[in-house]
C-alpha cells in the first residue's frame, strides 16, 4: 500500500485487465541415442539443421560396436538417419543427447566409458593430439599446412676485388699458391707443405681478414701433391690475413637466411631446409654426421647464420642436437631448394574417404570437418596451439565444434614442440611426401584408435545427474521446451530385451516430465505377430507405436538403400503438423518425406488387425505416395485413444501452468478466483475461435469453474486454489462413412 505523507501528485500504475496465457510450443524434439562422435555429458544444445548435427555428432557412417569383447559388423547409424529425417520432414529444433555404454561412469568428456578416444602422442611425450570425444568419428586425419611460404635462403658470390661485409660467413676458395705468411695465429701444419697449392675453408669476414670457423675443417692441396686432403682448419692458424688476401685471387661464397618480408628474425625460430642433394657432404667441412637426408629441421638463430638441427632417433633420451653453419652449404653447387620458417600453421581435420575399392583410403583425402585458425608454437602467443585446441575451451561453441585437443606440458619450448610435431608426422610415414619444397610435404597426423565401445543398454539411456554433468534422458530433463521424445537406435543390437527396456526408460521419462510424448519404433522387419506382441507390453497415453520401417536412399552411397526407424520421420511430421495446422490436428494422412517405400507393404486387411491394437501403420497408396495412416496412442483408456487429443491436452495443461504462475501467493479470495477464471476463459475462447475445440458456441466448447463449489474451507485453510476446467476436444475423423442409397425421383 502506498503511503501519502507529503502533499504532492502521485502517479501509480494499476491493471484493469486480466492476465493472458500464451500457448506453449509443441514442436521441439529431443532424441537420445548412440552416435560416432560428440559430447556424452551435459545439457544438450539446440540443433536447427542436420548440418549442425553432423558437425557435432559426426556423419551417418555406421557404428562399430563390440559384444563380449568381439568387434561386430558395422551397424547402421540410426540416430543420424533419424536426425536427418526429422529436419527433412519439417522439424526445426532438435535437442540430441548422445549415449555410450558405460557413459554414466565417464568423465566430463566421455572418457571412461567403453568407447575409446582416438589419439596420437609424440615420442618425446611433449605433444599429444586427441579427438575431443570418444568414438569412431574421432578417427580423423589432421593435415598441417605451414603458412610461412617465403624462401629465406640467400647466396652471394664475392671475387677478390669485391668488398666483403664484416660478419659474413661463407666458403673461401683459393687456387693460387699460399705462403705461410698469408695465415695468422699458431700454425702447426708442416712447414714443408707451404706454399699450399689450393684451399677451400669455412670462414667469417672480420676487420683482420677471413677467420676460420671454430671446429671446421678445410680441404687443401699440399706442395708437390695433386690430391685434395681434409685437415682441421685450426692447424692452419686462425685464418687468412687481410694483407695477404689483397695479393691473392679468390672467390668467397656466402649463404645466409634473410628476415621474412615485413618482419625480423627471432632466435630459436623453427625452420625447414630442403636440399637439392643429401647431407652426406657436410662432413667435408664440419664435424657433424647426420646421415643422408635432403630435409633438415630445427631452429634458426637470430642472425640467420646457424641451424640447430635435431638428430631424432625416436628415443627422447638419446636424441641430440647439432649446430650447422649455413655457410657450409656455400661449398656445393645450388644445394638449397628452400629454407622456410615454420612458425605458424593451420590444421584441417579430414574425415578420410574410404571406398570398397580402397578400404583404407588416402591419408588427408576426404571431407574436411574442421579448419583451425592460424596456430602458433609459441606459448606466449594468443593463438598458441594448446590455447586454441584446449581441452576445456572458454567458449561452449568451441567445445562442441572443435573436434581435436592438444596437450602440452606447461613451459615446453617451441623448439621441443616443433620436434614433437614431426614425431607425430613420422607415426604415419606413408602420409609424408619429402620430395617437395614449399606448400609441402603434406604432413598428416592420423588419429585412428577411436572406437564406439559396446552396445548401449537401458541404464545408459536412463542416464544420471552428477558433478560431471547429466547423461542420457537425465540430460533432457534440463531442457524445458522438449515435447516430443524418441530413441531411434533402441533396436541397434537387435535384441528384444534391450529394445523393450529402452522403451521403458522412454516411458518413464515422459511420465516424469509430464508434458512429453514418446515415439516408439517397431523392430526392423518384424512380422505382424511380433509387432502385436511387443505392443502388448505398454498401456500409456504418452506413447505411440509406428510400423513398419522406412526405406531411404543410403546417405553414404555405399548401398542403394537402407532401412530407417520411423520415429525420426514421425517427429518431423509432428512438428510440421503442429506448425501448419496446430497440435489439435492428428499427425496422420500426411506424406512421409524422404521415403522411397516402406520395409513392408501393409495392406488394408493387415491394418484391420493392427489398428484396433493402436499400432500406427505407414502405408503406400497408388497416386498418393507414402503416408502416415494411423494416429492412436498406446493407451487402453478411450479418453486418450488419439495422439492429437493427448498432445492437445498436454499443450493446454502446460500453457495454463506457465500462464498462471502469477497467481501463486496472491490473496486467495473471490477477486483472485474471478481473475483466474477470466484468464483461462480468454485463452480457451481463443482456442475455440481458432477451431481447436468442438462446439458451436463457447459454452459448448469449454467451462471454467473456480469458486466455493470447487473449494472447501479446508482447501482454503491449507492454501489451495482449485480451478476446474473442462474442454471438448476434436477427435480425428478416423472412419469417414458415407451412406448412399436409392431414392424415388420426385415429380
């Protein structure tokens, strides 16, 4: 109550009208079942297209389960077929919950169940790449494309009359006699061998001359000899003096790495050096033996003159590094094909294409399911690989759509990550092409150890709530909008007990959540007797059974057709009918989109056996295509015989419940009762006006009572407001009868 204590004008808001009720949605579907990939725990996110389903839960390829430890033949991916059918038949919003055997014992990302996560780990243990979730959908080829394509290798040749810049490192070649006085420092080479006839050596230009690189060797021809011999450069002293060089004819070849365009070199930058010849000849001038290879990888120093090369034998305890001066390559003719930095790269996750002719497929060739942003090996960078491919990303969208994760111990140097990355490449040598320079080799990391585990059981479908996140049906309990529920893969293991027990979990879920309706599939290719026997297990108005299965084109193209459970199609038809006509309309006498035919051709006489038992048939008619030809629930109660009547009442009940929350804790008297009556009557009048109730006038279509006749004093004393609402629903014209007879013609 307002207080009026000081003089003034007071403006107050009041309401002179009753509250209104808005009808709730009835077309949102929830599905539970196994898939090839995707999250196992947590509240599901809404999907609005089959493309979104495929991006999160994998494609429609078959699932490979195990039974008693034995791998079974691939099973049709009924969940994917049902999701596709839902959207093709008019569904707009789908919440899907993935189940795996043992999922209730898994961690937040599904590890711990019977399904296995595909992964690959480097030999040095410093980099692990894995699929985000378990399943065969995680068996991906990860194609790494280095983005630094610029060839940084530079060479230059100087003659004796050219000015060589100080600091330049290269190879000097002198083919005229060199007296001992041309050298500086302590000389231990025999005096009798001077003057040398020729010398080729690794040197660095300084203000005092050309100094030998520490630890290098030189090739010389001694006096009165013709053979070239190798000696330690140190036996000739420190190098050649500037004064001595002034009187000689020589050639100096320099090799170095220039800075990238618009950037500068930084120390310990990963590189890849591709040579036109192998590295066997390096031992002529440096004491480094790395075998015969035409590709070197490691890090480049900030000056662009030294390579630190990793000599990786696959054992992190014995792997070693060697320092190689770029100058050594000046001794050979056109040795370098390309020198490129490997600082950043993109990663493509590819679902390898396999065919009957090529069951293994080609690494890196197939459908691209994910392309990463630019990734870096530097831990300080915002695009550090372990940040972008984090196990627990900051964005929920990344958790759903980024299919791989990278694990790197904190503090790992980029050079070590670089080495680990190539160790991962080496796990699949057939995917490596070492002959190309830039844009290649095509580096592929193969994740091939993922599996789908055992067949999910009823307990896996039931799910649970715990601190790791909900699973199964329990996960759908957190989504208020779902009104249609299906388990299209309940028959995956072809055992009646499993199928029956999963449908029981579906039934319990619908009863617990009150406003949900479950779609039940018959078994594939069941006989009429088997369908009738299965139907006898249920008596519930919140379930409807459909048979037979739907024959569709194989989305993989491996076979001409596959059989799909009808629940996915019916969920889409329910949603389409609700939007086009309203939930009061029976979802029957409507085409099944995507159907080529049905697995059984049910005729009229067979349906006369099934329809009285509330088994809804899918039938094909000449000139009318493939139709839904039944609309009954699995209830024996005549009041709830029809699907549309049951679902319409669920719609009314939920709409009234949500639209009258304002009444809680209001003063429980005549004013409140009248307000409640007016609110509900206004809602029902709108329903009647839109043709959703039976009756030629409102009083014939519904009534609302909320007064002393519906509540006793005891009810009032205990805080209860009781309102009685009666409506006359529209039942479907299941049997359209025309009685035609002869009559006498009137004059």
